[in-house]
C-alpha cells in the first residue's frame, strides 16, 4: 500500500461531536437502586441542586432548634420550650405599665397569667394594650349616647307619671338640693356604664319617693323652705344663687339634663332672699 493511500484513509477531525450514541446525563442512574426512587429525591432536577441542599443541611447541624410540644410533653419540657421562644425568666421580667384603665393590681395579675401561659414580652405587651383599649371603649359612652338615654328615660317617666311628672321631678330635685352640699357632684357622678346618676330612673324615682314621704310627714313648707334650715345665712344663699346663675352653667342651657332642677333651685333661693320661699 502506498504512502498516499494510507494518508487518504486516515480519519479527519472536523471539531464536531458525534451525534450518534450520545445520551443526557442523569445523576439518578448513578445512585444505588435501593434509594434511587426515594420521594425526597424527586425535587432535585440535577446534581447541583442536591449538592446545595446537602450543604444547607450541614450548616443547620448544631443550630439552636426548638422542638414543638406534643401531646405527652411534660410540664418541665413546656417550661423549657417557653424559655427558648422568649418567655422571661420570671413573671416580674415582663416590662408592662399600668394606666387609667388597668391599674397596678391588674398588671401584676396579668404578668402572672402571661408567665403561666408562656407569653413572650412582645405578646404580653400587645395583648395588654389591646385589651386595655377594648375595656376603655366598652366602659364609656359618647355624649350623644348619654343624651339619647336621658331623653328616653325622661319620656318613660312622663308616661309613667303623667300629669304628676313635673311635681315628682321637683320632689327628686328637692331631695338632692336639701341633702347635698354639691348638687352637681352627685347628679354628674358616672356609673359603670358611663351614664350619670342624675339620669338613672331608679335613682330619680327613689329621690322622688323620699321627697313625697318627707313632704307628707313633716309638711311641704318645712321640706322645701331651705330658709328654715339653721345656719344658712343670707350671704350663703346669695353665694349659691350666684354660682347657679353663673355664665356657662346648666341654668342657661335648656338642653342640659340638670336645667330644670337648677332653675327651680334658683327660684327657691330668690324666695329665701325676698322672704317669699314656699
């Protein structure tokens, strides 16, 4: 065979890979058959993804982990769990402040409750704040609501007393004026639901009954005539009258729930000054 024919028969390298007989690399083919089809491997698309997952898992080894309590978790294990998630070492460890709605005793009670139930500082603080806001909202009524209640009570008493309404209200007001050194301090006192004592129908009826009883037993003149009360000098009468008729008081506000009473009281005081008191 000639040298030329030998050169001609040599293969020529074209720089292209052979197209026949090539297959895509599948890393699962190189895993032992006993674990090759494990479901945990189904999420990996290639060997790089599996390698990254392994690296991350190795980094987690030794990290501070918290076991979720189960059905049979002991009290000691629960205490350990609470401590790991951020519960203070003692109930006094909660940094909580009292306010107008929840006082010192309430906060102390809540600290114990929060510690017993494993609350973190943030959880305890948020719950106390939200609950305090709820209590504050529920315990107060708006002025509009109070006015609606007052009007409703007035209508109910008018229906109950009929043409005796003004007289019975007068008795009730007389009792307050006669026995109280500060009428507004009594009638404006707020009850637990935010309404005033002076608007409470049971209180109004009770004072009215007391007034009627006194009037019947000792005489109306003796009851309503404050000038008959020993020790009330003319200067005191004038001072109380000036206070009642001062600008901005219920005397000048016909819509005020105490308007009728103070007007009657002013008339009474005038009578005491002029000698015309009933």
